[in-house]
């Protein structure tokens, strides 16, 4: 497995990481703990070193799963987790990045992950009630205390990234980025290039859409997050088939799968971008990791970008209440 550095931080990780959320939460019924542990350990055996979780996934169950799976390999891997979203008595998610909560969240994550240090700690979403300087300062204290190694932000806006970085340098910003969500190219990627910050790309396969396995007739389980997403409404899925048709033609050209083309395209954008595809299946894990061997030239990428520019994507990527948390 190739290695990449997250910006100028010095943090080296595998070129593809693993998003672990779907093992416990978000995309229909979770798999059982034994299957989750087997999948994570298979990823380790195939060279993956970056594993992404969060306290709110489950909630809490995903960190416990990741901690149990990686305990025998702790010094070989990089564990990323997140703070900043609390669950209230009505099971609602509440933004909470008050310094005292950050400290409590980190202690809880350390316990569940069965480790004495978090390698990469993200603020899950920017909390408008807490100045980002206070958040960054609290994480800086945790780094100085040896509980955290590196600091990151998830789905933050450009001004917030710059302000946080001035207090405690960021190793990474995590944002959705893929062939069907390219907004980070406008402001975020140029800023990360300027500041020397890595990008960890979540949902690099468009929450499954870019694999070609989803169409207008696809139905989702009651507890599948995609039921809430406008982009996954039947009319939008039908309209967006032009993108999957393009992917299928590219896959045929390069003798690869649509998922591998999608991941190779992302890897070809910048050397400091690390996608973290998620899966619950061993054969999909193997398929995704094979994308690192698919070598696309600058000309290949340019031709793909020209083709993508002709595709108009229909539907928002989040329902309105969740979109309101993004890019603050």
C-alpha cells in the first residue's frame, strides 16, 4: 500500500483509509461485531493504516468496535475520531464544542478506543456558539497533555480553517469530495494547498452511487440515512444516471470497476488527498484497495474532468437541517 502525507504535518497514512461509520450506523442494519472486527483486521492486513470513526456513530458503538478490532495493531495504525456532537434525551444531535465537553469527549473516546492517545482528532461540525479559537486552543492543550497527536476539522468553511490553523496547525480537513460533489475545489482545496493541510475525503463513492449499484428503483431501509437525502430521491437518481453511464464507459476503457475509477480519480487530484471509502463487505474492500494500483496520467484526469463538466448533478447532498451545519 502506498503512503501519503497529510499536508505538511508529517502524519503519514495509507493512500486509502477506511471509513468505519457504516459498520455500526447510518446505512441500514449494522453488521455484527465479529464481522466488523474481521473487516477492519482484513484492511490492516492489506495495508490500510487510517481508520475513521466518531463518538456519535452508533452513538459510541463504532468507537468500541474500532478499538477492539485495532487493539492488537495499535502501533501500526492511525485512528481518527471526532467530537462536537452530543445526543440529548430525545435522541437528537446537538452541536457542542464547549471546551469542557471536548475534554470529556476525548476521555470517553480514549476509553472506548482502548488507547492512550488519539492520532487525529476532528471537530465533527463547527459550533457557531463557540469561537473556533477556543476549540483549537483546547485541542492544543490536549496535544500538549499527550492525549491527542494531530488536529483536524470536518466540513468547515475556509475562514474557520484559517482561524483554527493559526492557533493549532491542522493536519487535515475532512470533507465530502467525489466525482459527484466537487464543491471543495472552489475554496477548500486552494486553501489547504496554501496552508499545507491534507484533505481526507469521505463518501468518495458518493454514498454508494458511484459504484453503479444504485438506480431510480433502489429502495433503502428505514434506518438508512440516504432516505433523507434529496440526491437519493427516485427522480434525482434517475436524472443522475448520466454520471454512472460515464463511469461505466471509463471503467471499460481502463479495465476497472466504476468504484476503482472514482477512487483513482480522487487520488489523482492532489498527492495530499486521502479518500476513506466505507464498506461492510470483504470483496468490496479488496476492490476499493485495488484502485491504488490504477495509474491515471495527468491527461487521463484532464479528459475525465472535461467529461464530468458536461454532467449536471441533480439534488442536494443533505437535507436542509444538516446542510445548515456545513461550511461554517
